[in-house]
């Protein structure tokens, strides 16, 4: 009898996985804007469901799985926010040399560097530029930028990385922290 019950539970879970795989992937790909992240999260959901077995008190595995997906996206966003806030430096904390003091050549160099930064940022896609400026100048978290721009946290991270790479490629000495 126990073997039959176990087989029935296993078949139920297999049906759940087959029925929810594509919808969950599509939903999570939309939420995270990353197929790889969606894949990871779907696997995490299925693993958690499998570990739970097939509890009879869950009436709708679909609703339960989608609620779990929403919670995992929120948890990932919170972790990213916490990690990024530890690394962020508010613009007010950045020490800039006084352009009125010092050698004229250093003033010219500073002005040239500002020009290079401005040109490099101007060449970026508007969304990449906006995410980078909100992150570096306003010290906004990736989660806050994502909410403001209506994109995922991982997309914000990609925008910031692209802008950082563009600045480095332009010869701008840039440090993350």
C-alpha cells in the first residue's frame, strides 16, 4: 500500500513539473529579464516542491509554485540590495581635488578626464547611462533603480557593469569602492 501511495505522489509531482515548467520559466524570465536566472529559480522551486513531497493540504500547486516564485525573486532582490549597499559610496563622500589649487597641468588633465567621462557616458544607451548615474552619483540601490526604471535587479547590474567597462575602455581610472 505504501508503495502505491508513493508512486501516486511521484506521478502527481511529475505532472506538476510538466505542467508548470514552461509557465514558470516564462514568468521568471519576465521578472528577472534573464533566462539563466529564470532557469535557476525554476530548478529551486521544483527542488523545494520535491522535498516537500505532495502534501495533501496544498490544493493548487500552480498557485503555490507561483507564490514561491514571487518570494524567491523578492529574496534575491533583497540580497542584492544588501550586497550593493555595502559597496556603494555616496557622491558626497568622494574626495575631489580643488581645481583652484595646484598645477595648471593637473587642472587641464582633470578637465580632459571630465570630458572623456562625459563623452563616454553620452555614447551609452540611455537606460545604461541612467542606471549608472543613479547608482554611482545618487548612491541608489540596484533594487531601487530597478523599481524606478521598471526593470529587474539583474538588468540594473548589467547596465552598471556595461557603463563601468565603457569607462575603463576609455581610459578612465575607475574604482568600485
